[in-house]
């Protein structure tokens, strides 16, 4: 089983749609969680950190469920510019701070 | 702004050559990472370092070594390049454990 698993997609949605990405992780000792965005042929960039209480940044909402070892990202009112690959990232302290990436979920927002 | 700089955007090397990929960060970060990214496989960790002269193997260290002689610089070395090491290589740094990582622009390496 992979340490961090995501549905690879692609997700094809119309502008204005709401889309949700899910991610599961296998190590219950994982301490910190992030969502990154990667545009085609570019490096990954931090979208948002994920906190236990959940957090929101404009149209983006991230949730963490430690009991189910599950992370989610919700994008409301999708824009064309949201088209990218979204990467779920998990950090486990007992592995010396190793950042483990999911495979990524590809999103394509159409007019 | 954090800046992570990789020495080359594109590199073509011959099989058997020794290859050096350099990465420099300017924010005094403790941790540095080398990943490779391949279609369908995502980002896979090769090596990481949490302090000068310290290194830890990631998930796919075979065929690679690293060097961290100074805090700001983390080098990835392919001892004898092979065609299956053709990939996008990404360097990253983070301030400390549990903080987000910042990436360089990547080096697309082709081994012929």
C-alpha cells in the first residue's frame, strides 16, 4: 500500500463547479499535512497547510480527519486558472521530517 | 521570498558519465530534499538532509549519492548515469520538521 494515496483523475469540470479531492495516508504518526499545486512543467508550490480544525482560504477549504487518516481539498466556484495537478503531502516526524507526496490529482476546468 | 535555485534547467548526459546536480537555498533552511518526478509515479524521494553533513536515504536512493558540505547547498550525484535515470529532478528545502517545503524550478535530465 502506498504511504499517501490520491485519485489520479483527471477531473474534468465546468467553470463554476465545486470539486473535491481526497487523500488517504497510511502512517498514523504523521504530523503535518499540506496541499500543493503543480502547473504543467513547473515545480510544485504550496497551496495551503491542513490543520486539525480545518482551514479555509478564499474558495479553497482543507479538512483533516486523523481518525480515518484522510485529508480533503474542496474548491468552490472553479476558475479556468485552477486547472493543475493537486498534490497531497504528508510529513512524519519519526522519519526525520520526510515529506511524502501523493501521485497528484489532475484537474481540468473547462469554459 | 524563499529562493531555491537549481544549477541547470535542462541537461543531456551520456550513459556512464558522473553527473552533478546542484541546489542552493537562500533562507537558512535546515532541511533539504532531492526528488525525482516521473509520469504516473509522482514525486519520489531520493535523499534528504536535516543538517550539514547529515543525509538520510529516501525511497529510491540506489544509483545516487548526495553531499551537503554547507547549509545552503545540497548536491545530488549520479555516480554512473543510466538511461533509467532520465527524469525531472526537483530540489526542495524547508525551515524545519513539520514546515512546508519550497521547490527549485527542476532539472530535466536526459541520459542517452
